[in-house]
């Protein structure tokens, strides 16, 4: 049985971390399969990805503690590099990625959802960076992405105290965009994915690239990135179609990804 499942529903790709017996903990094999699944995604036909966890209890309960326990310093660093590489691929993946957080998102699980574009969760979701309580630091992007997501003060509190937070608090601090009844988060993610899929793929991809590339630049550099993205959309079929539909008062739009 695969540790990472991948299926395409309409034009939405659904990635499921599939180790429910250990609450979908991430070991090296899961990271390898996730890397391979991302390579398989056909971005010409798939418009959006959803990442979720198997079962109804956990998104991902972290990196696999049993696998990590006896790593030496070099091996631990290599494991961190491996996770960071896969998660960075997700963060800069050409199409949007939605995390449908269906339970525990701890340690590497919280970091996995932080590398997605959009996070939504179920009412039973629990987020946290428990690493300092395990005698380690976050190692799959937590010290970097959490700060950018919820601000330095809150991120530092979460990391230093290793205290978990529930879905309502995650919503309040802006870690997730919305909270859904248990069992409904995947459908909610599909709804958002379909809204994304209805728009011009070239424009969605160019928007993501501009946001991703521009966010760490000073505003002047970021504006250059945006201006380039804006220009690229013009002279495409889909720009003519989108603007043409508006001017012709047409609801139907036929975006062709060209
Ligand atoms: N790793 C390995 N096994 C796990 C993990 C995990 N992260 N989480 C749960 N499991 C296993 C349990 O050991 C248990 O297995 P078994 O049935 O064989 O005893 C099974 O999953 C079910 O778990 P519980 O019985 O504990 O279920 P509960 O409902 O009682 O508790 C919790 C659920 C609260 C989520 C609890 O399992 C827990 O605290 N898990 C660990 C959470 C955690 O600390 N995560 C952070 C891990 S560290 C990390 O992610 C670092 C990322 C960066 C790595 C950098 C590389 C160097």
C-alpha cells in the first residue's frame, strides 16, 4: 500500500498522506513518495492540489519520532534537508496547494501545512510545534514559515512553549482561513479548488509565482516581479477570453490554458 495516495478528481489533484496507524507521521519513505507524487502531477490538466491525511483523527502528527530517535547529528541534518526540499517544492509548486487539515498537524505536520498556499481545517484540528519538548528544533521550515504566517511573537510562543493550539485559536491567529465540522474539510477544500480551477490557469500560476518570488524581496523588487507577471498574461488566449467575456456580458468562459 502506498504511503502517499494520489488521485485526480475533475481537475483537482488530491494527495493523501497514508500512514493512519501512526497518525500519518512522516518518515523518509513518506517524504520520498511525496517528492515522487509531486513529480507525477500533470500541471497542464490539474489546476489545484489538496493535501490531507488518511483517517479522521490526524492530518500529520509530525516527523516519525521512532525513525529519528537514534539519528546522529549529520543524519538529522540530512533528514531536515530532505524534508525542507520536499516542502519547498510544494511551496513553489506551479499550481496552488490547499491543506485540508483533518486533525493533528503537529511538528512536521504543522510545517507541511505551512508550505501550502491555503490552510483550512476541521473543528478537531490541533496545531503545534512540539519539538522543543522532544529536545530538538523544528526542522522542516517551522522556524521560518510559522513566523511569516502568524508573526514572530506568536510563532516564538508556540515554538518555545511547545503548546498545542486548537482550531479556534488557529483561526484567530490567522494560521487557517476557515474551520469546518469534522468530516467536511475535504469537501470544503474541493469547493475552493473548483473556484480556483474556474479561473484562467496562466493567471493563477503567474499570481502564485509572483507572490512566492516577491514575498522575500524589498517592495521595489517585488513590484518588478509583479509587473513581469502582469505582462506575461497579456497576449494569451485566456486574457482575451476573460476580458472578452466581461465586455460581451457572457457568463460562460472557455479558458484553454493558452
Ligand atoms: N512519530 C511516530 N509515531 C507517532 C507519532 C510521531 N510523530 N505520532 C503518533 N505516533 C504513533 C504513536 O506512537 C502510536 O503508535 P502505537 O499505536 O504503536 O503506540 C500511534 O501513532 C497512535 O498515537 P497515540 O496512541 O499517541 O494517539 P493519541 O490519540 O493518544 O495521541 C498525539 C495523539 C497527541 C498526536 C500523540 O500521538 C503525539 O503527541 N504524537 C507526537 C506528536 C509530536 O510530537 N510531533 C512532532 C514530532 S517531531 C517533528 O515533527 C520534527 C519535524 C522536523 C524534523 C527535522 C529532522 C531532523
